[in-house]
């Protein structure tokens, strides 16, 4: 899973990715260099989750952190698709 997530580290809104097995937390930040967070009222995590839902992936935002916790039996093909959808969804955020 950590290998599949590596391309997301290059996205301008991704401040950090924490991964343990298939449990993933992706921190969304306003400024990648300073790790400045988005204000909670911006509901960035919710916006990314809504964009993912329109693409067929249900994820849970916890503030500015996206939580991905697929079943242990998920195939690599499905995991790859999930990460692709997540990447596309994060990229819907406006550039700064």
C-alpha cells in the first residue's frame, strides 16, 4: 500500500501520508512547505470525500485528514483503483 501511495506525496495539498499496513491517513495542507493546515471551516477533507464519492469511492474525512481503511482481502488491482480515485479527488482542490 505504501508503494501505491508514493505518487500522492507529490500532490501540492498532501502534507503527510501515514500508512500502517492498509490503514492510511492522508493529511491535507494549505501549504506543503510549511505544513500550514486548512482552517476547519474550509471542510477540505469533506470536499475530497465528496469528490471521491462521485467517482465511486467512499472515504472518511477526519477534519483535514483522509482515512482509507480497505478490507484486508482487497486485491492490488482494487487498491490501485482506490488510490487513483483518491489522487483525482485531491487534485480537484484549487491551486494556491
